[in-house]
C-alpha cells in the first residue's frame, strides 16, 4: 500500500511537471533562394542583384583565387558591399555592368580590390 502511494505521488508529480511547462508554438519557416549563373562571375552578379539595389562600395576579388573572396567577406560586410569577381587581366562584362547598375544614381562608387589582382613590378 505504501509502495502504491509512492508510485502514484511520483506519477502525479511527473505529470504535473509537464503540465506546468507552457507549450509554445513556433512558426519558423525556412526560406531559401538559390542564386546561380553560368559561371562564378555571373553567380557573384546574381548575388549582388539579389542583395543590393545600390551601393557606395563594391569589393573586387580574383575569380581564380577563391581565398580572396573568402577573406574579403568581413570587409564587404563592414561596408555593406557586394563581392564581385574579376579576372586577373580583364574585367568581365557582367561585372562591369553590375558596377554600373550599383552606381545608377551617379554616386561615387569606391571599389576595393584584392591585393592579388594588383600587378607587381
């Protein structure tokens, strides 16, 4: 009899504990948008178009040297700037057009270039 009372008390305490905890509904929804282009340069432009309607800054990184873009991320975040990719010897047309679009209001656009793009003499 005493054992039955103890079991009932433990069960009652267990149920009471779970009934006392408020239950809240979470209405979280994951929303992912996949951005892409025919190559990495066009993909960078697609990301820029999705994230910025205009910008006073842009970060140019070497499209052939992925660590440039990775290390440019904190700088781009600081200036709220898109990271655009360029080739070592030329500026791809897509990147050039995107720089013009970002500067569509005629503001001064500062471009930050990764050091690996600069020619050493």
